[in-house]
């Protein structure tokens, strides 16, 4: 299965950067993150260490270098969407799902399994999401949204994305990420607009 995944990744990114990312993903899956070196990654990609360090700061970046593109797509979508703050953030994550994650479920599942197996990588993933949230909130403020509404809309939108993303990568799931984002956003709207909890539920 891994070879098929890496072959698919190579079709997406056939350049040196993509080859190194694909090699890193393959080796992290085979050996584990801690047991894989930069030399191993470069050799698997048919390149040298100097090329690796020209493109990545360290081996973690082979898993997280897509964060910059993710942020760019989100910020651009926020700037171009004319809607209420929360709906703007949800629309931005829909854009990300279409442009970045479409047809890449197998790759993302491999990446997530690697991250979940390393406390260091899990911490890095949390920092990445924090950075994305800050960028989205800043983009909303640049449109004239107040500080508190920008924070609330962003944090709510990020939560929707995280829940939808977890459902998407779960074993056996075959739903589209865009559909799951819409589904979770609807669930959040229902929760926040409900007139009140049933009396029995308030004590559980």
C-alpha cells in the first residue's frame, strides 16, 4: 500500500521537494520518525543532504512544509469571501478541502498515523494549527471584523475543521472532507442556536 501512496504523491510533486517529501513519508512509515535520518531520506529520494537542507530546515519540515500553502489558501479565501465571520471561515476551509486535500485521503492518513505516533510531531501539529488560527483571525480583522468576533469565528471554524478532519481520516470513512465540514458546521450551528437543554440533560 505504501508504495502506491508514494507513487501517487510523486505524481502530485515530481520535483526534488516532492521527492524528498515522498521519501520521508515512506521512511517514517517503514522505520518510524525517530529512526529515520536526513541522510536516509536524501538517499531514498536519490538526492544528497545538501539538497535536503536547501529545501527543509529539518526532517520534521518534510511533514509540515505544506503549512505555508494551507495558510495562503485560507487567508486568500477569507479576504475574498463576503459573509458573516463564521461563515467566512467555514468557506475558507471548504476552499482548502477542495484545493489541497481533494483525492489525497490515503496520503493524509499515512501522515496522520506518523504524527500520532510521535509526541514531538503532535506538538508541532498543534503549533501549526495555532499559527493558522492566528493568520485567519488577522485576515478577518483586516476586513474590519472586531477583535472578539474575529477570535470567536476563527476558533469556532478551526474546531469545525478539526472535527471534520478527524472524521475524514478515521478508518472506514469514505466521505468527502467538504461534506464533513458542512456537516460539522451545521451541528455547531444547531448547538449554539438551540433554545436550551432538556432539563434532564443539564445535569449529565
